[in-house]
C-alpha cells in the first residue's frame, strides 16, 4: 500500500508518519519510508542522529542511475536522458518491488533499525544553499514520483511518504500516486485550511483522503474538527509523553507509547488496508499518462528535445500480475 502524510508546516505530519512507520515495523510489515519534505526530519524522527541523517543519500543525486535502471529495455524510451519525473513504465521497463534488492535501493535507501524491526529509508535530499534562486524543490521530488510510477506493491507491503508541507505536491501528479492520504490537521482554522485545499484539488482524481486530528486536547477541539471536516475525520491524537521524549532524543521503547495513541495508529493501518479493495490499476496508469502528457507539453518536450508523448505504451497497465 502506498500511503502519504500531508499537512501544513508544524501540524505534526512528520511525527505521525514516523509513529505509523514504527507501528508497521512492530507488526512485522515490510516498509519503505520516504522523506519527500523540503525539511528533512523523518530520519531524526525515526531515531537517527544528526550525523546519520545527514549521511542519507539524496535520491535526486542518483537520478541518472534511477532512470537508467527503470528504463530497462523499454523501446519507447530512447535514452535515460529523455526520461522526466512523470515518465510512465511500459513493456520492457523495470519495476520496483518493496521486498526486493535492486540498484535503486542500494544507491538510495538505507536500513533503519527500530525497536521491533527494520525499515528502508529513502530521502529526496535537502534544499541546499547552492539551490537557492536557481532550483525548484519540485525537481528534487521528481525522483520520488518516478519511482512510485514504477512501483508494484502488494496488500501487505507499505510505502510511507512524508510529503512536503501544504499543497505543494499539487505542482505534479505525485498526489495521485497513493492508495491512502492521511492529512494531519490541528483543531484550528489555519489547521484545516490545507484540508480544504487538498479536498478540492483531489476531488476529480479519486484520491482517498482521511484526516488525522493532531494536538487535540479536549471535547471542544474534537467538536471543531468534526464540524470542519465531517466524516473525513478518521482519528485524533492527543498529548504524548512518549513523543515529547522522542523529540528530545530520549525515546523509550515503542511498546510504551500510550495505548490510546497506539489504537489511533492501528486505525490508520486498518484504513490503509481497507483501501486496497478499491485499488484500480487502470485508473492509476491512466492518471500517470495524463500528468505525463501535460508535463511533456508544458516543458518536457522542450527540455529533452524529444516527443515525450511517444513514451506512452497504450497497451500497458501497471499492476500486481506484472510482479513476477
């Protein structure tokens, strides 16, 4: 299952995505975690030291390798240089799987040992001083989008992506790449504003969206969220001494997380698992092609000097039967 955590800056989405990753690992599920936020904090939230987090390889720095590997023997892609972030797979393309070892994971992923298991962690890489004034952060998350376009995952496998804050992900088709999107919202007017944006943008694309109320301190907060987001409110999370200790760098074992918060995390997993019944690989592939053609026309053809519409394989549908 492909799962995104989104929300405004400061909403707690990175903290909640890290707790969800720990929860999945405790349940012995295979997990690929991806830090796609402009502020790279997921590694630290999973227990890495500052030095260890800084040593994570940047996916964007390995984009040529990623493209060359995913291109495989696809005859519609004449060279890796003509691939852009939205290039869809076709006959002959190499696909990624959660449980396998491959050159992409070898270059871009690092194992992170948690209390109850191990996950693979990938990161887009930070926005550096050399990028200021000359680069767009969306170019960095392009590696994430390209990998998700070529990913075949099953019902008991999880890819968890901590997305960039706010509605920035709508600058590409990345927001349609997920089986479930959890939007983390505080019980404030500003806290639910990103929800309204996301709900409006995602409506036409069949994006499954559930709200996680964070920093909920009492019945008034809960009533406010119910009034603002209605049935999209899935669970709420309140104060956590465990999280406070974790943020100070001194977490106890994950099994000591408060029972009510562990129940909330299980509700998230149940919602993600339930979304599998609604997975539509044909729609998923159609949306990939839609955004690829839009990007090709608006900038991709000019940048690569190629007709990128020719990369679309009309008879190809990504799906689990291909994962053999």
